[in-house]
């Protein structure tokens, strides 16, 4: 996941939905598919918190919302949870973040990491709960696409669409906006609303000359939706873009061959 800089999510360096192949959870084909500033800082930070690898605002959140005498322990648990996510060990990350949550349940950074761990573990109902809590407490929208994808995984694509639309209007990192377009477009395709799906995917401006990883994902899902909508020549153009930039990306070569 790649939320705005300065959040816990940015430190994980991991976005399961964004880094995986486009045919995964956020694709449109078949079935269900990778923090706010502190609310007040004490005059003097305890020594146990001074050398944390977490952003200072996240530490301040834990200090100001944690149970008495438990902030330092919660910080260490959160650091370990982030490390576990980075190593691809979501179950361990979830256990550590759950312990941290018990010490500081109102700290948005902890709810964020716990939600990301659950999402990585494909525990979508729990991920939805925690990411919604992060959104409510922090007021941030950079994980809208993950919340939307959880709804889609749980069989409610109609709930994913407004979240994706909101993310596309929000001031969040470009990668998160791209993922919102992918999830929202896929959800609309799930509902058989192919023209709206194409329109949503095309709302995100891609770069033909210098494709970024999320440009490739946009093109892949757009090609998939267009093919399903009975527009093969347009679909082929999207797969051709992918093949031109990265012939090994996804199964674009095979999809293009089938259309031709």
C-alpha cells in the first residue's frame, strides 16, 4: 500500500493490491477480484519512544491515545508488525498489531497497519473493519481503494463504487488514485455496467510514453472490461500498450493473441 508520505502505511513499502499481477484481487475478471498527525504531543517524550523508527507524528498519536504507561510497548509492537508485513508474514503482523491495538485502540496508525495485515492475509471482513476505523479516526482517504476492494471481495461491488469515485476526487497519492480506478472499474464491471467501468478507468490519466506500474494495471483492466463489453478492437489496443512496454506483464500477450 502506498498512502501519503508520513503515514505508517508509507513505511511498510508494501501494497499487496498494487504490487501484484493485475489479474488478482483488483482485476475485473471473475469473482472477487495489495495517518493523521498526532492530536497532541507531551512536553517531553519518554526515552523509550525517542529512537523509534516510526514517523514522529505516529509516535505522538500513540502517546496521546494510548493507555497509561503502555505507549512505548505499543510503539515497539507496531514497528515489529510493519517489519512482518514487509517480510510477507501477515498473520504475524496481525497478531502484533492486535496487541498494539489493545494498548492504544484510538491510534489511527495502529488501526491502519492492522487493516493492512488483515488485507494481506485476505481476511477481508476484518480488514474492512480496521481500515474503516482508520478512515473514521484519521479522516484520510488514501486507503479507499482497499476498503472498496474488501467490499468487492465480500460480494458487495455496489459499495465499492462510491468509495472509488471519492478517491479519484481526493488529494491522495497518484498510485492510490490509480488503484481506486482499477477497483471501481472492476466493481462496475461486476455489476454489468461496462460503459461506466470504461469511463471510470479512463478518468485516470496514463502515460503512453513512459508507463508506470499502475498505468499497466489500468490498461489491463480496461482491456479486460472492453473485451467483456464486446469491444475487442479497443481491448486489443490496451493490451498492445502493455506488451509494448513490458511483454512479460500479466498475461497480456496471451490475451492479445486470443483477440487477434
